[in-house]
């Protein structure tokens, strides 16, 4: 959520259209698996799928965050496979919702 919020702030500073990012404060520590932020006519619709979320990590969310820290050495092949699996789970968990959002965007044009 931090990266998304920073992106929105940077776009605002650069006068680039970007949707307003609002989410419950509780989602910072326990993000859901799928978010949609819709902007005004000239702003894009942003789909945000946190890699680690309550849907694909459950009660082990904090364990995953610690295991895959931003500042650490190279990941082992097993860790890379695990990350790919989590990303795949995100797509499978949200496929229909994603397709619905994309369909709505296309129909609005």
C-alpha cells in the first residue's frame, strides 16, 4: 500500500492524472487480495493486488513479509518458486473480478 500511496503523491506533484487512493487503515497491516481505484475521466483505473495479502497468506502474512524483505541477499530457487506461486494464486483468486473491471473499462470508452 505504501508504494501505491507514494505513486499517487508523486503523480499529484507532477500533475499527472491518478485516482485518489483510499483504503481502510487496517488494510495496511492486513491487505485484502484485490483493490480497484477509479479516477476521474482522464485518470486511469488502477488495479492493485498486493503480493502478500490475507487471501493468499492467511495467518502467515507477517511470516511472508519477514521472509521476503526488501533489503536482503539473493533469493534461493525455492524462494523464487514460492513467490511465483503466490503471484499465481493472486491471479487465480481474482481472475473474474479483474476481467469484470477490465470489461467495465472497455465498455466505458
